[in-house]
C-alpha cells in the first residue's frame, strides 16, 4: 500500500528559535544602551572622585596656580632657605587696623593684623572676599578679651589663636575650608 501523504504541519521549532533570537537581540540592544547611558552619565569609566576641591599645600619653589597677582616692583625670583618647613608661607595683611573696647574695662585695643597660610592662593583670595565678615569676627574676639590678657606674651599668643580660629570659622562657613595657620600682629596698642 501506498503511504498517504500526511499533511505537512509547520515546524514549531523554527518559530520558537526565531522568537528566542529576536528576544536575545532585543536584550542585547537594551544592555548595550544601558551600558552606553551609564558611561555617558559618568557612572562607569569615569575617574574616581578625589573628594572635595580644597586648597593644597604649596612646596617651596613650586608655582601656585592660584597665586594672586603681586607687586613686581623690585622683585626677583624668591630664593628659599634650606631649613624650616618644606612648604612656603604666604601672607595677607589687612589694610585697616582693628580698634575695640576690652571686656569689662574702659581700655581700648588697636591691632594691625596679617594672616598666613601654607595652602595655595585660594585661601588668601577668600580672606579678601570675606574681609567684612572676618573683620566682624575679629572685632567680636577683641571685645571679648579681658584687659589683663593683653599685657602678657601668653595672653597675646592666646588671642592670636582665638583670632585664627575665628577667621577659619568664617572661611569654613563660606568656602568649606579654613586654611589660615596663624594671625600675626603688625601693631599692638592698648590704651
């Protein structure tokens, strides 16, 4: 007997393979798009965050990228000595003096001040930018100083430390970084 031709049924395995291939291509496209998006957004492949951008210490002889323009009259290259700190010290002198009453006293104090830092020039720029707030903080510290404290060396050193802390507090509040190492007295008068 002759075999009857059975009706051909479509091969279901071909349709199933095609679906798998299409799904795989779509998933591959989604994955590639996601990877590209993450790369473009900086989530992958970007440099590690080095933390906040704070002023750096400047070694003697190195250039300061934030150095304020200085007076070039009669100036040559700075020659540093071999001793002391490996970092250079930069100064900012307040133009006007500070005059205040003393705590629980009829006495007055008048000081001329400068500050120093070993960090880059941004710190001194910030001192200039926030001089009004810094002056206010300095005057508050001077007014809180007892007259007996201003006559001794220890009292003056303590006042210098308090003024340094007050200036750094203003800078930290406004810029997120202090950086002032010391306050220096250019003039000191008590009446």
